[in-house]
C-alpha cells in the first residue's frame, strides 16, 4: 500500500508540470491571443483554423468576432473565461488530449447563448420574456434539460457556416 | 431599457386589459397582444399544397348549413375511401381539414352530425372548452369535462362560442403555455407511467420546449370514447406507435363500427399527428410542433410566434430555413420526396385492405359458417387500422418518414396474412400474433432542447 | 511536441519514392504516405456492431483454404436464407463481409468457388485490378477489362497480388481520386444519359465531393454478368432505385438462377450500397461515403482521411459528430432505431417470399399445368428481388431509411399479389404491372456540399 502523502506529492508534481507546460504553450503558441479580440489570433492554433474558416463564411463575420460570442459580456467574466479557456486549451493542445472533433462544452455554450441575447435583446424580447435568468428556463425540468428556446437550436449556422 | 425589463422578467407587451381565467374571447386578449391576435385571425386563409393546406370551395349557404366555403371532399378525391370506411359515418362527409378558425363550424355542420348522434365529447377539440368545462364542473375542470362528455352534442355546443382560443393554450397571467385538456393530462400520464415515470403532471413536469408540442397534442391525436360515459380517451398505455395502439385496442376489444364489406369489427384511426411525430427524427432532436407550425416571425422590431398556424410548406423560409440552410425549392422537394413515397405505399395498402375485405365478403356469402372467417377478419381489422393510421395522419408521412412506411408495410403484411388465413390448404387458418413493435416511443435525448 | 507540430503543418508529405501508373504495391506508396498506409493496414481488425462490422471466428487452416479466421456465416445466423436462395451457390457459403484486407482471400476461398465455375469478372471488386487490366489490354484499360472478364477465375486471379490498393482510387502523380473501373464508367454514363446528361465522363466531369462517393461506387453496387462475354454490368439505365433496377431486369429478361422452391427464374441482389445510399437524405445533402467511412482524423498535427475503412459505429465521434452535435450514445441509438425497424420488415418480407414460394411449389406439384403459376411466379420473382435488395444492402436501412422500408413494403405487396394470383376465384390470374417508382434518383442539390 502506498502511503497517502505520496499520492499527494504525485499530484503536486503533476500539477506543477501541467502549469509549467500550459504556461509555456500559452506563450509559445501565442496563447496571449486569447487576450486580444483579433479572430485571426484564435486561428494561430491550427486546430482552430476550421472554426475560423467557417466563421468567415457565416453571417456574423462582419458583425461579431470570436470573443463577442465566446466570452461573457461583463469585464470580470470576460477575462476569467479567457484565462480559463486560454489555459485549458493551451494545455490540451500541448498534451494532444482533446476530443476530435472539438465540441463546445456546456458552460461555453451558455456563454454564447448569453452573447446572442446580449446583442439581440430587442428583437427577442417577446420570446424570452418571463425567463428570469437569461438562457434558463422557467421550470425545474428546464434547468435539467438545458435552455429553453436555445438560440442555436434554430440558428445553427450563425457563428459557423457548418458545425 | 429593454435589457432591464427582460432581466426583471417583464415582457414587452403593454397590458391594456386585465385577463382572468374566464376570459374566453380572443379579441379581449388581442388588446394586450395585437400582433399574435392578428396572426391568429389569419387562420381563415386557405391555400392548397401537394398533400396539405386547404382550398376554398365556394358553396351556397343553406338554412341548415350556413357555411359559404368548404374544403375539398376527400371522398370525391379518392372514392375508394367510401368502401374503405363502408358502414361508418365518415362515408357521408369527410373533408380536407383547414385552419383553426373553422374548427367549430366545420364540426357543427359536417353531415356526420346528421347521420349519427354525437356526444358532447366531440367539442373537446373543436372549441374553446376550458371555461365551459370549469363552469360545468363548478370550478372543477375534471368534473366539468366528465359532464360535458355525457351531454348530447347539441346541448353541449351551446356552452361554447369560439374555436380554440388563447385561454386554451396560455395562462392568462404569465402567458406561459399550459395544458387545459383532461384527456391529454390523463393520456400523457398513462404513457409516462408505462415508461416508468410515476405521477406525471404535465403542467408541473414538462419543459417549456415540450409544452410547445403538448399544447398541440391536446387535439392532434388518436382517440376513442370509453364506456357509456363517452369519456374522451387517448390509447397510449402501451406506447405511441401505431402497433402499440393497435395492441391496446386488441387487449380492450374496442370496435368503432362493423365493416360493411368484411362484416368484422374495425377501428377508425384519427389524426395521430402527435403519436406519429414522436417517432420521427425531429421529435428525437427536440424540435417542437410550434417550431414548424408557429415559427418566429419578425413583426416590427420584435420576433413573435406566428399564430397563423398552417402548413409549413406555405412558409418554408421561417419554418425550416433557420435550421436547414437549403433553399425553399430544395426543402419543398425533400418534403415531397418523403410524401410521394408514403403516398405510393398508402395507396397499395388501401387497395390491399379492400381486396381482403371483398374476399372475406365473398367467402362469407358462400358459407357464413366458414371457420376461417374469424382469423381473416382479425387480419383485416389490423390491416385496416394500420393503413388508416397513416391515411389519417395529416403530414403524409413527413412527421416520421421511415415509421410511416413501416406501418404501411405492416398493414400490407396483415392483408397478405388475411388472404392466407382465408384461402389455400397450406396455411393455417388462425391469426398469427401481431409482430412486436421494434421499439418504444422515442424519447427526446437529454440535450434535446438544443 | 508543439514545435514539431507547427512544422509538420507546413509540408504534409515527404516524397520518398517516385510512384508511377504501374506501382501496385501499397507498401511502396506507404513510404510517401505512412499515415494513410498504417491506417489502410488496419482493415484487418474485426469488431462486431449490432448489424455490421465483423467478428473474427478462428478456424483451422487447411490445404485448400489456408485462412485462419473467417467472419460469421450469415446462413447459420438466419437459416431461412438457405431456402430463400435455394438452388443458388449462396446457400453453400455466405458470410458477413469484413475489412478490405480480406477481400481477395475471401473471394478465392469461399465455397461458392467450389460449387460453381466463376469468371474473371469477379476479380474487378476483390483485387487491385487496375494495372492487371492495363497489362492484359496492352495499355488499353477497356480492352484489358473485357479480356479478364472472359478468363476463368483461376486464370485471372494469377494476374493480381493485392486487395484494393492505393492505385485503384488515386492518381499516383497528383493523388487525386479517380475511377479505375470500366463497369462504373459505363454504368454512371448510362445513368446520366437516362437523366438527360450526354457523354458523361466520370473522371472529367465529377466534382471532388462526388468522387468521394464514386470511388466506393466502383464496387459497392448491384451488378450482373451480361452475355457470354460475362461483361460486368451495372443495371442503371432506368435509375438507381430498387424498382427501377427491377424494371431493367424485367425488360431484359435476365435471370440469375431458377429458384428451387418456386420453380421460377429469379434474381440475386448484391450489395447495392451506392444505389440505396443515393436515395437517402445524406446523399441528397451532398454527404459522401468517405465522410462517414473515411472521416478526417487528427494524426499528430495533421488531419488525414481515415483509411481504416470500417463501420462508422466503431468511430462515431469522427464519423458523425463533425456534422451532428449529439453524443455518441445518442447517435448510435438513432442508427439502431432505423436498423431495428428495417430488420423487422426485412424479416416479414423474407417470410412472405418463402410462404409464396412454398404455395407455388404445392400448386405446381398438384398441377404443373395450372395456368395461374406463371403470374404467381412473376410476383414471386419481384417479391424475392425487392426483399433481397434490402437484405443485401449492408447498412440495414441506415443509408436510406424510408426508402428501405418502402422497398420492403413493395416486396410484401408483391408476395400478397402472388397469393392472389394463385388462389381464390375472385382475383385475376395475371400479374398486375409493377407500380411506377414514385421518383427518379435523387440528385444532390446544387448547393450540395454546403
Ligand atoms: Ca389541411
Ligand atoms: Ca460487415
């Protein structure tokens, strides 16, 4: 049997490594691009190229850049999300341990859902009325199932012409 | 500021009048929600599509039937249907359905009312009955429902004034969707129980997205009148597929009428849109009736739900194109491809059912004691119901394309077995069992609302 | 390592050897394209899915058949098939198909070679024949094709060394896809001519996305050997649907064999993946075989086509999730829903076809001169072919779900008509016409590839 503190030690070493590699990649792979608004910066990572290309073809390339949809529209949230995504994506990129094809995670989809509502509050006022939390449904069943009237359920191609 | 209003949970409509749980008249609701009301009133418009929509045939109003337009007679369009339903009121009058605005008058004045005495139950789906039920039950909806069911139609119809109205789908205070029809509450509860979900209360447990389908499922469903109380019942205990519903009727022995040609007890299927839709890929993907039949439409600065409920083929761009980036002609062609295939099999299945009925008729004429008749009639009853299920479903297969073809395949197979039961020395004269349905109702996936 | 990956991104392939139009050996190509080659070699792996994939059954190699694994016998799995194909070589040996690596040895050692003398034509789809054809024709592909077709199999097989190889799908200089099989060039030309497109040359006129389907359509198709020259022919003049192909065979009178039970001339359908797929919504949406069976996968920093051609259900994330945002379990469930429905109808259709064959057999035994036999056999031939078309198609309906059910519905209907032709005083004893197919082949839309 391994003494428990060894496991803890191992964890710390791994964490250190993780942070180290993450930070290295963050720098080398122009991870700072997460901090700018230039969409081309996201495409610095070739795994983002297809998403960039499909954004260019989408109706929104003229009106919204990546960060408009993929980061929250309040300052603190914005930089927190950027930091968290920037770090984890850099880490994933380095280890190669990420799904193929890349799939948006629930919390990041919630961010995009909010982004739609932020820009389109006027036009959607009638259909989102009654939802206290933006993007959240009214009943407890809604909470479990996801979002009521999720914009991207219908507008599948606004951000990216194909998935 | 509009963002603020939204965050506070307010909606952008100005309340001009107060709406209560007894405000039936949609014109009153329309003062608060003029956009929806104006669209709602457009359901009087009639336009034909290849298999749906409707066409206005002018007619001369008479004393007993004051309507100045009707839609086309499906019996004249396909005269085989007279033999298909021989012996039932449907051979008197059966028309292409049209917009919600007509539902009450079309029911009052169909000749099916003349040839048969109908119960108050009929009203459930042809009028704004919510307040009528409440009143008849002295505030108790279920009680009122039970009472109205048992009235003669002519008495019950005096309790209502409008076709389906705002109050039948909306809570007057919050405007949230709600189910107001007891038969649906009971039907969905039985269905969920069969799937292992106990004590399902639709108005408590359904998601908003599900409600966008359930409000329609109150009426666009297969039904029968149970017992002498004529209680409106949706036969969903075993599931929603055509064969599950047939198995339900085989178990309880219900007959709608005796077929004049085959001489056996048979069933009439009626508008199982909700049931069939649930077997399709759209239901499985979390798409709702309202997504296609009441798509959002921009009115001034706002998007509202298009309360002009109609064929999506009259409105492909709003109904389909947000989800499918193909042009209108292409989307229409896809629907037609599905419908044409379904129509081909539907025609073969009706022919097959008729051929069997005639063969049974001849055999019975030759020898009424022929022991093979019973099995042959059993197969005929199945073939008839399964073919009728797709015939009665109003999307001509679109709502669940493979499933519609499967059901017609089953029908053709039952017609074949009926002949085997009747003729030939080689085959056994007893009805073989109904094949087990390949799977239960398709529940939308967890992440279904995307 | 990230630095390496960025560099790799610049120049994907290092050309190590020069490839020419006679370089058959995939190992040589593999020096230039090691990623694709390594994946290509993985087609030896065997894993079962509910209806597809394959399972390695160990066997003891013998002198006449040195294989140490085979896949499962479909005849043992479903013994009805022995009667379904009674009188044909298929009842000797018919197995679940497996990966491309096995195609040559499985053909050489099937017991269908023992019970019948096969022509060189067989090789077209089981070996790298491109260079062999060129050589046999002294540089003329069409000429070589004609010559190899006419050789006995045992002679022809000496001209080849590999299963399908790089050169059968790729131009060695540009690596562009190309069609190398004369039968496909001729078949697609006839198909296009029927659609009003004159002088179609697939290698000149097809788009890149179309080629991602056509290279597979060289082999995964229905075929027959025309005339004494045993010319490999794809029966597409009238279209690609099962009923169009049946109409083609009705017009030219071709029979594959005489059914031992029915006593009539019948047809064998064989792997009509390309034909069936073309009726489906994926083809209509511009999706290609390679999109699902050879999806792009990440190898280091590169995206390459997965040359491990196999069941997409063994690789749902790459095969499906690029287009569909549902999770793997959900996508698999959707495929199974479609397949289970198809399987149910397939089973009924096989039963129906067998029942008819037996009834004809008994009637013929009783009276070989019975004038009703001819019509009954005509219906049986149709029922048999239509059921076999879906049975032989290897996706169990997935490639075109509604269409597969429609074809099975038609088959059930023909079995019914066969009984009517045979029995009963009431029905006419001549075969009624085959119903007209509801629509021609579905051409992908203009904006097909989105
Ligand atoms: Ca209609
Ligand atoms: Ca296989």
